[in-house]
């Protein structure tokens, strides 16, 4: 149960991460600050007016797909335990999305560092990518916890351990008659 709840929490974190800022680019020119901000879905602020040709990271759709797979597997696993594998699939997809987002931000930093600019260009990873990394970590742990098989429940009143029945050397038919049910045998009359 704890694993299923944690899977849903990780899925919610993954979706929430898509609405936060993915990265920001900031340049100070002549005392004026130019800023670019983007989520995983759209550009929120672009003071550069497409000069640097920056764009959103676009990790929203795969992150939401991973979250949907994880949430569905957590809910459906109560009826069909084999569906628990979906939480592993969703966690792997979310980890891949997080890896891709970090790689794209790092590539953007490298690309902007290559520009020969008289001003300093500052690139910062946003809260959205950070939250996506956290969501992926929680998702992996949750998916592993979600795979735990339920413990076998013993019926009440059963003896624990080995039960031994002793059979006497002399046959005693009083406990179990040879026909499986009691038969009245009348004495023979001569």
C-alpha cells in the first residue's frame, strides 16, 4: 500500500515539475536586464525577441505520460497484481525524461558559452528540472517498493509449525469405519 501511494506522489511531482520554470537565461546590457524563461510547455518570458532562438525543453508530454502510466498501475494493481510492472515502466520513463532535460540544459549552457559575446550570459537550471529529478528518484524507489508481493495471510486457528499424527500399532476401527460411515453390524444368529 505504501509503495502504491508513493508511486502516485511521484507521478504528481512529475506532472507538477512540467509547470515550473525549466531554465532561465539572463543577460545584463547597459544596466538593463534581459531575461528568457521557459517551462516544459511554453515560453513565459522572452526579452531577447528570438535573437538567441531559445525554446522550451518540451519534456511535458513524456513526463505526463510517465505519470499516467505510474498512477494507473498503482490503482489497477489492487485488482490485477501483474500491473505493478507498469510502475517500473513509468519510473524508467520519468528517469529518462529527467536525464534528457538535464542533458538539454547542459547542452544549452555549452552552446551559449561558445558564443563570443561582450556580455556575460547566465544560464540557470530552473525549479522544474530540479523537481523532475526529485520526482524521478522518488518514482524509482516507489516502483521498487510497489513490486513487493503481499505476505501470505494465515487463517486464524491454524497451528504454526509441523503437525504430527501418530498411528497406533493396533488397528482401531472406532475412529474411522472401513465403509467411511458407521455401519451397524448385527450379531450372527445360529
